[in-house]
């Protein structure tokens, strides 16, 4: 179901604001659940976005289920818990693409394993004919590596436990986005403390867009999308 109301949320702490001020664009923390692992053949079935201002304060949260199309298998239900019945009444991605683009526009895209989430959202937006005005992403997993956190792995659950952020519903886009946003604030604070430059990565140049177009074309040649 689509959540239309923008909820203003209060941050639980002010940590991370000093480092965040170095980025005047603000952040859009995003998570997706999908039917599989290949962004050129699989589909988004849930997306959530939390906007964080340049000073580190939370601005809004939004999420929706996404109908991947008639007859499309929802994928690993045992992981994300979303069945075809759950998705039947949800809007297709093309109907929410403009809203997603507006919530991302001009901000640093943030996700845990950002390359995965970014590529899925970018490819779905390409299919919908909607241009994403995003220049760079910041991966909280890559950030944890840059900070040399003493953890056994860089999974969302492990980094959340390291920073004492409680996970309520793993593999739910809304809760995963909340957790990633809390992790981001803590990582920003740690980066500020040690003087670490944010590990930003270019993600949407003309070269990136051309590469996505070519890969989408080859994917359709191999097997038509539903």
C-alpha cells in the first residue's frame, strides 16, 4: 500500500551533524526489496526513503509496496515476506517513479550496499522514463569499511548491533531504511571525529546511464521482461 502522508520525524540524537554540514545537499536513505538479485531482470516490490537534511536532522519518511506486474513471481518470500496477494493492489513502479525521483533529487543517495539498491532504482526509473537527479551515492557498508570498524562482517545487522541500533523487521524496506539512517548518523559522527572524508561514489554520469541502457537492451534480447 502507498503511504501518501509525509511524516516529519525527530532524530534521536544530534550525532553526525558536524560532518553532515560538509554536504550541503542532504541525504536520501533508501532501501528496496526485490524479486531477485539481477536489476536488469528482476523487479522492485517495495521501496522506502528517508530524507535527512544537510545538518543531519530527519525530514521525512515514505514507503510503498510495488506491483511487479501480472504473473511475476515475488521471489524469495521467505526473506522479504511479500506475497503476490500482498502486492496485487500496489501501484506499479511507473506510477511512483516521479515521487521517488522527487524525494531523491539533489541529494546524496544512501543505502547499505548502495550499488545494489541504486542500480535497481535507477533501472526501474529508466524503464519508467523518469530521470533521477542524483550524482553520488554513499554506502553505509563501504563507510563502515573506511572507518575500519572492528566487526566480523559488514552486514546491516552486524553494523546495527555495533552501533546499538535495534532492528525490528529485517528485510522490510521501511525498517531497513530506518536502521540505515541511524547507522549513517553514527558513521558521520565517527568520520567527523577522525577527520575522514566521506567515501562518495559517482553513480549517474552520462557514461553510467549509457551502460544501463546497453545492459537493459541485452537483457531484453536474452529474455523479454514481464
